[in-house]
C-alpha cells in the first residue's frame, strides 16, 4: 500500500489520499489522472488493467485501488 500511496502522491501531491473516499464521485480525479494512475500501477505492480477494471468504484479511494491491485495480482 505504501508504494501505491507514493505513486498517488507523485501524481497529485495536493491530495490526501489516505482521507479521500470518493475521488471519482466528487470528481477530484480527472480522466487524465486516472490514465496516469493506471499506467503507473501497471508498471509498478506488474499487472495489466483491462478496460473493465477502469471504472469509478475501483478508483474512488486508495483502498479501492489497493483492493483491485491485490485482486489482479492473485489472478
């Protein structure tokens, strides 16, 4: 989880990802932010995110992203 938080803070240093729980619903992250996050997650964790994984509920919080990462690493 620490590596994910580092990635997120590099992309958006203005946000407290530990506290935010509705990043997509409150339109805090832009589509460009999400694309950059997807790219960094893929590279850092060695996973491939299909188009079906790129949905708001997987990016609403750092915890949701971490759950998605761990689920995909288990496949």
